[in-house]
C-alpha cells in the first residue's frame, strides 16, 4: 500500500450530511481543491482516517488506515490555504464578498471572490468547478452552533448548496 502513497499529502476535514472525517489525501503537486474539482474521478483516496458522527463531532467513532470518500456526498472540506488554487483575476473574480453558504445542517461564513455583478448571465454555478472556495471561513453545524469549525479555506459543494448569500 505504501507504493501508492504520494510524497505530498494534504490534511483535511471532510463533512458529509452525517459524519466528520479527518484524514490525509495524497495530492502530488496539485492542491486538494484541484482533486475535488476533477470530475473524471468520483472518489478521493484518504489515509489515516478518523470518523466522527456530526451529533458528536469531537468523539472518534472509528479509525481506518485507508478510506475512499465519495466526492458527491461531501458537503464541505476544511483545508489550509495552500490546498486551494488562487482564483485568477478575470470576469469571475473581480470582487470579494462576505458570504454565507447554507447546506443541509451546515452554515459556512467566509470571503468569496466573484464577479463584480452577480446575476445568472455573468455567473453560473453549473458552469464552474463543483466546489467553491470560501476563505477565512467558519462552519457551524446547525444542531451544534456552539462548536465552530474554522479554516484558512472551506470548499463548499455546489451540489449540496441550498443558498449562497453575498454582501459587499
């Protein structure tokens, strides 16, 4: 199994609708956000995985040396800033907004780089990467708002997104 592992790994916290998963993902030279946004693979390989239920996110319920994580079932991923690709300045990243993203059971607040004018003609979430990046972000589980989860960046699954509220 060690022959599969890359020398470069990313530490991350993965949240599904029911679990918090902490583990290491071999990324090679790419940031983890590139692997999550790669639509040619539906799973991520993770090592040294710790699993908790969302109703008790601080309690370890299981540990596994290897796990496959379904990208379609991830709600958010908390990472360090080096695990995200810096947005290219252009028509999709002209301005920074304060953002509130809501997902089933999770609220995420942070900064979002987007176009100056947000409307369906200039910004179509369906045409962009499956995970959007909120920087300087904090996530709250709606059932446990007293336990915030913070990170340099939180990658939010567009397919799980209920709303994205933006203010200048």
